[in-house]
C-alpha cells in the first residue's frame, strides 16, 4: 500500500471577497509541483461563495466536472440551455467535451454557499458537451459509503473515465471497508467533516489522503464523520 497525505492546512487558499477557496491540487494562482493531480483527479476545490455572488459565464473544454453542494443553493446556467438550482443531497455533472460555457452562482441572497468542485481528466476528448443533475439522497444510508458515480451505468451518474465517487456519514467508533473496483486505480479520501483513521494515519476536517497499490482499505471513525471517496485511474 502506498499513500500520499494532503493536510487541510497545506492547501492553497485565496480570499477574493465574494469567494473564499481552498485548492487541494494546483489551480489558478496556486502551484505546487508535488500536487498537480492524483491520477485522473485533477482539481478538488473547497469553495465558499457569498450570497448572490458567483462565477460568471466562462468556458471549459475536455474535462469532467462534478459539483457537490455541502450547504446552501447552487444555481447553474450554461450555453446548452440548462438552468437549475441544486442543494445538498444533489450533485451536478458536466462533461465539457468540445466546449461549454457555464455560470455557477449562490442561489440565495441570505446565506453562504459551500460546495466542492471536482475535475476529472476524461479518457475521451472532443465529445458533445452534456449537463445533468442528480438526487443522490435515496442512495445515502447511515454508516455506509454509497457509490453515486461509476463508469458502468449502475449509479445515477457516470463520467468519461474509470471513476467511482462514494460518500457517506459514519457514526463515531465505526469501521467500514472500501474495496477498490479495478486494478491500476487509486482512491482519494477527503474528510468533509469529522475525525477518522485511514491507513494508520489520523485525518480530520478537510484533510485528504491518496492510496494505491492495495485492494481494500479500512476506515475507522473517532467521531461522527462525513467522508468522500474518489477512485480514479492512475
């Protein structure tokens, strides 16, 4: 088993006034040659957006983009005529392909929006762009990591990549085993909230750990915790 740890305090941080953002991997003005990507996982941004503010219409190309709201309302618009507002328990997935313009705003004029913005490098380029949102709440069961993105059609969402996203809320002093889906993949665990032990390492809120060269991993919680697992091709 091989591991790499990215502590929350070591991430890139920028305060743009309306946007406070932490970058686990190199992004925009944050560059760390050791932290360019984890396999096909290219971006993991932890954003807080002020009421009524957001990202104006801007382009993306040849990237799979997953947005996971943690608090508040995420308002989306794009150049292929999609408009939506999603909340925690829902996700949005864009396959940007040959090119798409989109905007992402805080849909509330009163409360901050907190979300994770995740980019996955696709295994196929120049495809037709697509946008979808999904309600993943029916999949969420306490003390389980529920898989809501996979490449094989067994989950609500899929990406143009060998990628599996799983998430769950786990009680204190609980153990759960994560089994990798395929050889030559690795899994990146991001601790949304809580305190857990993974691969003999203690991880707390917003810490991340990438693990590969193993078939399964035990996660043990020290307090109630919310954990995101992103398994990707290496």
